[in-house]
C-alpha cells in the first residue's frame, strides 16, 4: 500500500520535477468555468507557491468554435468571457475555458476547465419581489433576473419557468407555506390576517436547469398598512366633522332667518323691507291666492294732506301687517 503511494509520488515528481527545476512556471489552480444569470466567467487561484507579478491570459471555446482569447496579461483571477459584446456565446452552447500564468517571458501550460452547458449549469439569480397589501391579501409582483444573454423566459420557454413563493407571518419562519409550480409573475396571497406583517421569498426553477434558483431576500409587508388606506379614512372623518361643524355654525348665524322661515309671524328681516323686489319676496307674494293684489293706498290725514304709496314701502310694516292688508 505505502509502496504504491511512493511509486505514485515518484511518478508525479518525474513528470513535474524537471519542469520545476528548469524554471518553467506551474499553472493556475482551481480553474473553474462558472455561469450566473447566463454569463460565462472563468475563475482560478494562483499557482502553488507563486511569486508576485504574475499575469494571466484566458480563453474560451464552444463545441463548434476554436479557442478565442478574451483577457490578456491580466493580473485579475477571473475573466468574464460574456462581457465581450461580439462574443459568440449562445445560451444553448457548451463551453470550456482555459488560462495560463505568465511571468516576464515565461508562460505556464494552459490549464483547462470542465465543460459546461450554459442553460443547464447557469445559476439563476434571485428575482426582484415587490408586495402590495390590502386588508387581507398581499399581491406578490415578481421581476425576473436580468440575463447576460437572452431573457429568462426566452431562454427556457415561458411555460418551463416556475416560481416558488414562500410566505410566513413575520417572526414565524418555521410556519412558512410554499406554493410551487406558479407560472404567473403576479400572485395574490389571500385570506391573510388583518394588521399582520407577512414576509415573502421567491425563487425560480427552470425545467432545463436542475439547480433551484437563488432565493430573493425576504421582503415584508403589513396587511392594511398601506399608507393610502388610513390617510383616506382620516380625510373622510375630517370632512364629515368639518361639514357637521359648518352646519352648526350656519345654524347659529342664521338662527333668526331659520326661525322666521319656520315661524312666519316673526318680523321680516330688514333686508326684505329694503329690497322688496327680491326673489324670495316675489315668491312669497306669488304664493298667495291669485285674487290677492296690492293697491296703492291713500291715507287722508286730519289736516287734509294726502300720502300715497304701496303698503310695503311703509317702514313699520311687519309680517302680520302684510297679511292683514292683502
Ligand atoms: C483550491 O480550492 C480549494 C477549495 O476551494 C482550497 O482549499 C485551495 O486552497 C485552493 N487552492 C489554491 C492554490 O488556492
Ligand atoms: C503580454 O505580455 C507578454 C510578455 O510580457 C508580451 O510579450 C505581450 O506583448 C503582452 N501582450 C499584450 C497584449 O499586452
Ligand atoms: C430590483 O429592485 C431594485 C430596487 O427597487 C432596483 O434597484 C433594481 O434595479 C431591480 N432589479 C431588477 C432586475 O429589476
Ligand atoms: C419551494 O421553496 C421552499 C422554500 O425555499 C422549499 O422548501 C421547497 O422545497 C420548494 N419547492 C420546490 C418544488 O422547489
């Protein structure tokens, strides 16, 4: 057993030893090709025991195209192949990346990544979630993550994208309820308790992609806590109180007029005497039976002088006097 291990180590050192001795750079380690929301990024760690000043050159190929160099002499430990506007990266492609380290004129060997299928292996990021609450419902509005290539629904087909909505009463995460296989990006959670805060988290599953998408950060909303609802109630209450108060003030100010209206025996207000042709006066006059009319009266005084005029021009006229003269 230990002899076999010894032979293995010896074989390794005969393979790599001479290079190290001759000063050839060893290659980057942990080289992996990753994808998040349909981008294509190669990541790696520096070579074992690497000195400073290393730069890297990285390339990718698809199953049908040869290697294409994207990042040259870069000191970063990653290269985003999909950042190139002219890159021929298809959502349905199969890709491999490779990278080599360089120090001055020396170059390491290329270190190749595993091959990945973009649509199958990409990590679907969290969607954006916003909530609109009413008394006992919360509407969940989901915005798909933005893809580097295509859109979520174009890439997988709208009927192959499903949402998993989990909701719970704030502080009761253990009692969370999930609804899965939802195709619509809007969903109403109903029959909720009033004046209660609920939290919602959504993740996306695509049939072609075996990994569940990353969950959104939980967002919480309170039922009947929308700023509009108490505000409207307050305004309505205020208006009702204001109208009631105004009615009361008017009732006090026009108390006399109202009592005149209710009790015509009281004295007519001064205005009626000053403006006998006012519409209210005419209406009052017209409401009398048609045979009623007014004639000028002549009052012959004891000393023989004659005063003429309509009875209503008489300043001392009262309600009962008009009725008596008609
Ligand atoms: C490679 O990755 C593993 C696990 O992530 C880590 O333990 C190791 O240190 C990495 N190698 C280098 C050279 O960074
Ligand atoms: C990258 O570095 C090598 C070695 O220093 C140099 O020969 C080459 O011209 C550089 N390439 C670019 C694009 O800067
Ligand atoms: C998600 O929402 C935040 C804040 O409302 C916004 O800044 C961001 O652009 C949104 N992202 C998407 C993909 O809609
Ligand atoms: C839906 O999401 C919940 C919470 O993340 C999880 O427990 C459940 O397994 C998911 N269901 C499906 C079908 O993905």
